[in-house]
C-alpha cells in the first residue's frame, strides 16, 4: 500500500470534519455566541485568566495536549496492523476527540472557566464530583510520571537534544516579556527562537562537545554512578530531579511568562516538524510494509486498541487542558471551535504520521513482524521505532540521520515537557479543590499544592523496580495511563451530554461516542484487572492491579451516577441552582 495515498485519505477526512462537522456542532449544538463575555475577560487577573489571541492560544492548547502519547500510542498499536490504527485515529478524531475537546472547552467557558471536575458537582452531585476529582488526580499523576520518564530517557538516548530544549526556556521568557510588557508581536520572536533552537540542534548533532551526555561524563555505561546505581540509572535520577525543579517553577509562573510563549514556539516547531515529515513522505514515496492486519497476535485488538491509542484519537487529558487552562484564556467564545476541535485535528495529523513513519520503516513485512513479535516487544520499542522511522522520512529531504534524529527527539521532548508542566499546574488546581472540599486549608496554598504534585510525581516515576529496573515507573504504568485517560474522556462526554440535555439541545452527538468509549474502556479495564495485567507478562504487578481496581470501581460508580442524572434524577435540583 502506498503511504502517500493513505496520508491523503486521512487529510481529506480531517479537513471535511473540521470544515463541516465542527461548524455544525458549534452552531447547532453548542450555539456559540461571539458576544458572550468569556471568563478570560470577566475574571482577568494576569496570571491564569488572560484574554489571548486564538492562534497563540491554539499553540498553547495544542502543544499542551500533543505530548509523546499521540506518537507512542499509534506506534505501539501497529502491532495489530496499520488499518485498525488508521481507522481509529481518523474516525476517533473527527467524531470523538474533536467533539470532546471542543465540548469541554465550551462547557467550561459557560461555567466561569471551572474545570470539568468542579462542574461535575452541578451535573451529577457532590459525591460524583469527589469521585471524579480523584480519578482526574490519578490520571494527571500518571501523566506526570509517564512524560517525565519519556523525557529523561530521550535525554539519555539522544544527548544532542538536551541543549536545544533548554535553550528554549530563556527564549520563551524573553518573548513573554516582549509581548506582554512591550506589546511586541509574538510571531517573529518565536520564529527567531525556533531558528536558534534548530541551529543548536545541528551543532549539537555534529559537534560532540555541545552534547550534554551525563552517562559519558561518568565514564560510559561501565562507569560508576551515584548511590551504588549504574551510570544510566544515575543519569536518569539526575534528569528527573532537574525536570521536577523545572516543572515546579514553570507551573507556578503566570501563564504569559513561560507557558504561552514556549507553547507558541512549540506550535511552530510542530508545523515545521510535520512539514518535514510529510514532505519527506512525499519525496521518499515509501510503501507500507507493516501488515494491514496482524493475524498472529498474542492479544486481541478488541478492546485494547482503543486504550493503546488514546491521544491521537480521543483523550480525557485534553478535557482537563480545555477546562483547566484554555478556557481561562479564550478571548471570544467562537474561538472555541478553532482551539478545541482544530487542536484535536492537529493531534490526529501527528498520530497519522506516527503510524506512517513506523509502518514504512521496515524493509519487509517479515522485518516488521520480527520487531513486533509480541505486544510487550511493541510496547517497549514503539517510541524508538517512531524516531528511526521519522529520521528516514526526513532523510528524503537530504537531512542527515544524526540531525534528523536530534530534531525528532527535540520535538517529542518539547511536547512532552509542555504536557508535563501543564499537567503539574492542573494537578495543583485539583489538589487545591480537594483541600477546599475537605477543609484542609494548607492544600489550597499554591506552593504547597505544587510541592505535593511534584513530589508525588517524582516518587511514582522513580519506582525502583519494574520491567526496566530503576526508575521505570513511567514505563510500568503506561497501560493504565491509556485506560484512565479514556475513562476520563468518556465521563467528560457524559457530563457534556447531561449539560446539553438540561439546555434542551440534541445530545446524541456526544452521547454516542461516550457509550462506545465507556464500553470499550471499562471492558479493557475489567479484563486487565481480572487477569492482573497478565497480558503484559507481569502477573505480580501489584501497583497496576491496585490502581486499576480503584479506578474501575470509581469509574463504574461515576458512570452509574451520571446515567441517573442523564435520566433525570438530578435534573430538578440542577435547575433550581
């Protein structure tokens, strides 16, 4: 199968979905009002509530949600063949992710910029809200651990990416001050920053002394690390400490100082990166060597495909970003369609190129089958396969392998870092909400809540034992991350459906994807918990079993409560409010 043809089919469906379906949803279902005073204006404080140009906000929103997950998930899901992954990414983006991301943003804007967790109390009652907040807290904690693990390992594997990534931080702060204190335009400075980053990437890839290789500094893999650890484990520990210090600072700064300008830089980086990869696809004109479907799997695609690819098809974390940060920066309510739905389309485009990069990487189907001999093998090698496949595509434009792998790793790290500090900021909000609910006032203090978020995230990612030994917490909880992510998306769609019903609007467009997603995800979670994750060959994994069982009980409880609300049990009390 020709990869260009598959890419064209996907792009046409994405374009039609945004042009027609999102317009219908915005005008007929959500009924966006350009004159509505958004929370960004009503509660403007210069820290969290900041009216923002829709293109800048799209950059922040998209790069916050487009971490490593839309790359890793599809790269793993190719285990079942490229067609199932392709169909779920395309159809999931148009009919589920776009509506979900758009809907949570619209819902939050109409409710004072509150998060979906807070809004849940109005829709399904106080008990449902508390359960929902704990599920959200668990998910965000796992997001922090997963992406911190990904970043630290990429820094170790591709040390040439370190300098360009860290150069971005002071550049973003400079842009933030230039824009918000001197009224400068953000576009040109952000493009300059991107050029500086890529020049640093080229120099770092070609000149060894610009690479920050902690393992090499300690004498290589055979050298002596700290605390009796190997040099690789020591390097991992150091990077996690540095990342946690960074996210603590980044998540407490006003959004205009670092978050927005850095995300705007990353939005250009995404356009450049996707441009390189899709142009590389055009020039190399590769054939897909991955099988259409894989009949020799050791685990069924049903229902696991729908949790393996979360971001890139639909993701509950997007709803947290939409209602947690983006809704507080939306300048006009009609911007929600561009920011929310088109943000989901952008992630679908990223997931599509991930599928194609890996599906065309191998010289033959036999080579693919050897690399994807089991689901465990696919799970472990997915990210590396994408980086290699993307480097091959970039090679079609004459870019050397060392430079292309550095640039691809920079893109992945930049998005993962954006997601990481956004997630820590969201976790701070949630911890403060729980503290206020239970009158633990100390947790409502920003630095206390942030400290709890950072320390618990570090503790989870530094779990000493697991499939990869020390510090494999992020790897270990990846399957549960996908499951919790999809459960959160399903519950958010259910809340949007209840909201639409109370407004007297047609809620079928959110209810149908919700039913599908909740069924598949609860089925997958039940299957995983029942067999104690035996399908991963890890029967003794107590952590996954306990966390999975807790999430399953909470999710089932919330689902029952929500369906009662949808059937009208809580309708009168909500209207009285």
